[in-house]
C-alpha cells in the first residue's frame, strides 16, 4: 500500500477541518482492523464541533465498517467527487460480508497516512481522520457515532487556503450529494450573501 | 399569522422525509415559546433515521432558538433556497437577544401548520416539523439535539413524488450549502451512478 506521497495532497488546519463537511457532501467511511480494510458510503455524516473538530456519522448495525470502527477506535471520512460517482454508489450498495473482494472489484485504491490506523481512499478530494469518541448509548440507540478529527488533508486542486474552489476546478472535483436510488447532485455555483 | 394555505405546498410522506435533508443543505431552524418566535440558520443538521424519521441538529448554548426548543419540545427544520441567501445569512449572524425585531428587519415571514407549535418560514422549499427527543447528555456535552419528524411538507415546484427536481426548476429553488464568511454553494447538476 502506498503512503501519502501525492504532492497535491496537503494538510488542512484542524480549525478549518469543519469546512470540508460544512456543505453536506456524501462521504466515504473507511476503517481497518485485524488486517481487514473496508470502505462504505454515508450520506448521514455531519460536522459537530469546530475546535477540537468533531463529526457525527450514522453507521448501521448491519455494516461491516461499523465492526471495524468499534474494534479499532478509528475511521476516516473522505469527501469523494463526481469522477467517483460509480465507486461511491457501488461501495454503498455492496457489502464486504457478501463480497470479500468488494474493494478490488470496484477499483477502490487505498493509501496510508502517518500514524493513522485506517486506510484512506485514493482519488478523493479531502480526508478527515477521526478517533471514535465512545458514546455507547448513541451507538446502540441511534447508530450514531462521534469522532474527533485528529488530522485532515485535502487535494489542493479543489481545496486550498481553507476554502473549496469548486468554481475554478475541473467539474470532476465537485462533491457528491446523494438522494436515493443511485441519484446524486453535484455541488453547484458559489453564492455570496450580502453583508 | 397565515396558516398553511399555499396550494404549492404539499405533504411529504414521512418515510420519504429523509430525502429533504439527504443532500446536506443548510437549514433554517425555527421554534416558538411563550409568544416568542425565532429563526436561526444551521449548517450542522443531518438525517438520523428513516422510519420513524429522525434528525440531528447542533444548537449552541448561546442561541435563543435553543431555549425555545428546550421549553416547547418542538422545532422546524426548513430547507431554504437561493432566493433566500441574504435572509439565511442574516438570521444566522444576528441574535434575537440583541435585536428583538430581527425577524421583521430581515423580512422573515412566518406561517402556521395544523397542530405544530412552532412557526414555519415562508418561501422555503421544504419543512420538517420535529418533536425533540430529549437526550440531556448529548445536548449538554455536544449541543446535539435529536428530533423525530412528525410532519413534513415541500413546495411542489421543486420537490414532488418523493424527489427533488432542482434540474427542472428555476435556479431560485436550488438549496444552499454554507461554507463560511457569507459564502454558500447552490446545489448543482443531477448525476446518476451506473447500476
């Protein structure tokens, strides 16, 4: 597995990490335990705090990734893009439990980041490495997991200087916003409110 | 105050209500107690369950709307649109505590829905009326509120038959996705994943 060597991928200041999720993109959730890596899609992920940055994500009891998160205490939320729409839908609708070769079959390439015991998905626009904040009641009653963001990165071709640059980047970089039945919206034009 | 009489506004089946939030729009949160109405903006709102539908929303201890929700046990999440970008930013950056005429000043018009003890904001694309599910630990430790959706409506010019129709509607109906500093993105084009 490759390590984080792509020169386009730069660290994001932790106090700006919420901006990677603030516009509500569908994410990929990845985790690792006992030599098993998995990746799933999640539309129900959200920023929870600025500093230290925290996130929420809903992980159903049926998904394999949840068991990996419970065992390892780590997960990565990554922001995929329009070029990955088929991959996002495929990993969101196929289970590692039924298809042990799921990641290879759908062309998911992983890489490692220093000191993060979870895999990162290549080709995404941004990554938030999270340490699970154990809240057993939320996890059992609501499938709701809380993570503290311990490191974040973004591809500088679409996020740099603390801001998304969707309007200047190739449309392949636009974030994905899932509805249902294989239908997504890409993020659109920038709008600025009057002061 | 008007009641829900606009013929464009139709009920949304509760099992489809998650689709109103699934693409991660910035929302307006409204609540009422003791004769006081308030409306705030929130980027950190998310679907939590399908059936019965539940949502999460982060309400900081400093915001007046939180006190109204705590007192009344109800709130409405509404999905505003590009035509309302200035209103959304204004109610998100001004406090009722400092400006008692906040709603009038920013042109926020409210209406009522039957049996919902919280105001709805006119001109939005969709509304989810929620009953607070009391979770004191989440509320104190994380400012995280959970609501069960008890009724939902959408403007049929942009959401009908259980689906958003951003691609066919006037661009004024596009949902807003906040980043920071008064900058939003509108939702963009529809993308369909390969089966």
